């Protein structure tokens, strides 16, 4: 990142009220060479101000993905429970594909104009 990019980035953070000395914890992260190359590449391109910024965004994306998965799992469990409740209440009947196909064919025949 060039000096001008850093100045602009830091000024933007200042305007947003983000302090670089805010409550942060320093961690050491080990990456594969490919991952490290990708991180350096986007920083060198100016798309990110630092490797920490890249990692923070990746973690935010990961957290969002996890929340979405948890929500989907919650919805799936609710649908399963609704199905189990239907079985328990006797609202479920045997499935017979031949009967359903025959009913569909009858409905189609009833809608067809007479020849």
C-alpha cells in the first residue's frame, strides 16, 4: 500500500470514529503459503490496508456464514418437529404414487376439451 493510500485509509477510519488503538487482541495466525500469498496480494493491490484487515473481513464473513447455518438448522428442526406433530396428530396418510398419478390424469382428462 502506498503512503497516500494509508493516509486516506486512516483518515476514513478517523471519520468513521474507528480507533486503531481500540480494544483489540493480537493473535498469531499460521497460513498456508497460498493463503499468505493471497493476503499479501490484496494488500499490495491496495484493496486492503493491512493483512489484519483481510483476516478481520474473512472472520466477519465466517461469522455471518455460521449464523446463516444456525438459522437454517433451527428452521429445519422446526419443520421436522411440525412433521412429527402431524404424524402424532394423525394428519399424515399413506403415500401411494399410483393413486396420485391416476388422480392427476383424471384431473387432466376432465380439463381437456371433448374431441
